[in-house]
C-alpha cells in the first residue's frame, strides 16, 4: 500500500520540510537552454548547498513560466510555488515553453509541437541545470498538461530524480474534454457535435472547424488540431506505469479540471507512488472559499491569494526525503 497524505494533517512533513537556515529566498536569474532554432528561456532560483532542484513545467495553452496566461489565468501559482520552495532551500527552474514568451525564438510556430518535442526540451533543461548547479539529478514537476510532458520525458529517465504530478490528468485528453464540456451544461446537440469532433481527432483525423458552433471553435481551431491529435494518443496512466522512479501525485479536492478520478487513475498505475490530497485546492493551486465551479474558477484570477495550505510542505518534504544524498 502506498502512502496517502492528507494535507490537513502534516506535522511530520512540516518538520521535514522546515529549513530555518534558508529562510530567505535567493535572488532569481535568467537561464537558457538550447532550443531547435533559438534558446529556451527560464528563471533559476539556485538551491541551498546540497539541496535538490525542481524543473517546473507549465500547463496547457499560452501559459508562461509564472503560471499565467492571456485567457484569464493570473494566479501566478508557479512563481509562488518556486519562491516558497526556495525558502526551504529547494532550487527551481520555471520555464517558458518553446515558441512562447521568452522562448519565442525556439520555433517559428508555437502550435507546431508534440508532447515528445516538449519532452526533448525537458532533457535539454536537465542537462543545463545539472551543469549550472552541480545537482546529480533534477526533479521534474509538471502542472496540468505539464504532468503529461513530465511523464513522457521520464520514459528516458536519465538525470531525473523523480516526478511531481501536480493537478495532472490521469486519463486521456478526450475523456477529460468530454467531462469538462458536460460540466459546462452545453446544449445536448452541441455536446454531440463536440463528441463527434473529439472522436475524429482520436482517430487521427482533422475536424472541419467551420462546421462547429462558435463557442466550440477554440477547441477545434485548425492551428491546434495537430497537437490535439498527438496528445489524444497518449494515456498518462500507461506512461506512469512505465516509469519506475519516485512519484508524488498531488490532487486538490476543489479542482474542476484534474478531478479525483485523474489522481486515482495515476495511483492505480503506480500504487507505490505517494498521493497528496490537498483540501479545497483548485487547479490554480489556491484554496477555494466554497464548493462549486464558480468558487474554483475565481481563484484563477487572484494573484494575491496564497497557495493552498499543505501544498508546499507536502512537495518539499517528498522531494527532500527522496533526493539522493
């Protein structure tokens, strides 16, 4: 039986994660790794002496290294997490994906990517971070879609200490998209159109976006269909089962995107992994004021909200406990 941690009761983890000697956050600095056509950009917070380093992979869409995007997510969650881990001596590199933001020069078209491409970038980052910090290996933390990228990268595990799958999907993308649209209470005929579109993408076939109602166009934009086809062919649970290193699965009880079924699917694939359940945590890694979709989504837009209690302590304790001495 694997460990199951409820973040409401973490006295041991708090003790393990505490590091009074590193109470100040070291200064951040820019760092780069080789990309296909130009550099990949990130932000390094150096670790305290002998402490581990975490590579942080952002979520889906145009999400930057701090966890924000132009689609209304302004929670700054990844930046807050990196800074909180630094107080405990744990270093980090948070990155912009190839083709976006500081990594815009890495490829000409940010949509012309695959999950395997992103995984290749992870290994470029690992080589650079090990050289810069002297770390024996690097932890890979993937938030949301970043969890799938972390799992794909870990199929070639050299240089990886272990994985932190943070609010990550445990089931194929088509399953998640269908559930999320159903939760949005769209008309039945619109759900049927979306289902038929997803089925085509799952078969590797393009969808006629012009035939879709306007509300569904962002999901079936021609520019992203290739990436969706690639992503839909992957099952996170299958990838998790194939990786034999240390794994922490982090799930929030108020997450409306990566729900409890996703954490359970990953845990079934890796029953020896540690499962950390954070009460009231949303997909933005913040604590919802109340139950329900509206309260959960409200946390996406508030950079002043702190991270959900127990999240940082749980991640820090796991990483410190399982890092090579």
